[in-house]
C-alpha cells in the first residue's frame, strides 16, 4: 500500500468529528509514527486528511527521541475542533504546546523512585560486604 502524501488525500465530511492521532509506520521492531488528522471513525485503508508531523520513539545515538510538528496547521485543526488523543497530548505537553500531561508527571515520579530504590539497595549491599 503506497503512503499518502504529507498534505493528505483523504476526503472528509466537514461536520464529521476529527482527531489528531499517531499512525504507526515503520518496520517490525522499528516503529515510526506520523502525527495525522483523521476522521474519528477511520478505517486503516482510508487515507488521512493531513499529516501534521512525525515522531520517532527509538533513541538515536545521542539518546534523543525526535519529533517534528507543523504547529501552524496544528493550531488550525485545533481551532476547527479536532480532538487530540492521549499519546499526542503527552507529546504536545513535552514540547510545551500543551500543559504537561499528568501521565508524564507520574512516569517521571516512578523513574525517580526506581532510581532511589536502586541507590539505597546498592548502599545496603556495600555496607553488608564491608
């Protein structure tokens, strides 16, 4: 199945509900996502209305996860009443476009707690061997 162009080729009804969501591309064990505007009830075989950006969740050599967004078009579609899915809202919160998503706070808190637990267990192990 050929990929649609970035401008989108999907026909849509003006009054139909739109959503901004991640659409998985890429290969097995190497995901890549397009951030796209689609109709809410879209079949996988239907083309998207417009592609707004991309997200590469696999860290590169600098341990960075890359996101590219067209913020002007994003503002346009939000003004048209498009719904934003939770994963996209998390990404937009991390970029500073939206407030930080509560799930991001919880993930950061869990990571800090795991690091503290690891450090305390290492200290206890060092004391017991000494």
